[in-house]
């Protein structure tokens, strides 16, 4: 036992000397253990933005989602999504007919032009011109509806630019209507003129 105590004291003295050499000029009683550095935590990843559902997702949003390898929530893959797009298009077409008086007027005139073409027996090329005129006027009316809806969504107050947007859209409809009248005169005029002369007895 007497031999173990000096040996233990000698080991402590050597350890103290080594620590003193590692930290010169610092007494052994005042030395503090070096704090351990915790490993750096990885930065939290920013949450991915939520994509809109299939009711409001545009073609651009769908393209971005496809490139990122993500699917829109509730989106129908493949042919189901393709067929559903026709449902949305028909919904817009029906909205224009149901809510726009001028669209219904255009459809009435178009039905009369088709009936007149059947009665006169116009040529296939003339039929093509008639349907181009009908479609042009109706498409212009739908764009006019889009412009009015966008302006009303942006502001409910009077603004000169809002008036310009609506007036220009309505002017596009008028220009297409004038073009359709000109096409109608060139298509139906040569067929109706002999009939008019016959009725007048000339």
C-alpha cells in the first residue's frame, strides 16, 4: 500500500506536466476542458410551393410540373386529362352563349345563313367561306367576353384604360361582323340577284 501511493502521485504529476506543456502559462487548477463543437446542422430546405389543382392549373403550370416530375393534386393522367379539357372548353362556350346577348344574335344570323345556303345550293368553297365568317364573328365575341371579365375583375371603378380595353374588344367584334357581311354579299349575291330579277319580271 505504501508503494502504491507515491506511484499514483507520480502519475498525476506527469499528467499535469503534460497538460501544462499543452497550455503553457496556465495553472493546472484554472484550466478548463475544451468545449466540444457540435456538428453543423444542415440548413432546412425551403418548402416546395403548392401547385394549384386541376380546376385552375394552366398549361404552363402543368408543363412545369411535368418537368419537375411532380403530378398536380387530383389531376387525371393521360387521356382523362385530355378529354376533360374539352369539358372546360365547352363550359366556356356555353357561358358565352348563355350570358352574352350578342352571341345569341350571331348564332341566329348564322342559322339563317346556313338555311339560305341550303336553299340556294351554294358550292363547297362558298360553304367554307360562310363558316369562316360565322366562326370569326363568334370567336371575336368570345374574346370580347374575356376582355370584359378581366377588366371587371381588375377594377369596379371607372377608369379610362378600362374603357379603352372594352371598346377595342367590341371594335374587334364589329370588324369581324363587317367582314362577314362582305363575305355574305359575295357568296349569296350572285345566287340571289337572278331570283330578284325574276321576281321583278325583268
